[in-house]
């Protein structure tokens, strides 16, 4: 062990609109995985989790459901280089319909 501790944060979020992009959150997540780029769906809203299903009167439910359906958290961290960022951006661009980079 080199004594270094690598911290990858999953904070940056992109929203994917399938009608505009020709792709969806899951397709982009699956495209990033084999390229060793960690990505996860936005956290599932509390009212959609089984233990809270009976909760009534959820405020902002439709907004949080939309964010969950379309949102993708991407890896970030101070150790990411410009090259890393460009590589991730290119993978995402390749998911869009009509991409010239495929």
C-alpha cells in the first residue's frame, strides 16, 4: 500500500431526457461501467422505498420521482484530471442519438 487514500465522490448529477438524447439513465450507466467509471442512479425517494410505501401526503413526490427516473450520479474527486473528465464526457456523448463519435 502506498499510503494514499483515494476518495471518489458521487455528487455531480446529470439529468437524461430519453426523448431528447435517444438514451436513458440506465443505458448511460451501463456504458460507463465497462470503462471503469462509477455511476449510480440518484437515490430513490423515501416515499418510493418499501418501508415508507404507506406514507401519505408526500410533498415534492413528482419532482423527486422525476429526478430518480432521469438522474445519474457521476464520480468526481480532486484527483480527477482534465483527461479523466474528457474521457467521461466522451463516453456520455457517445450515448446520445446521432453521435458522430460512435
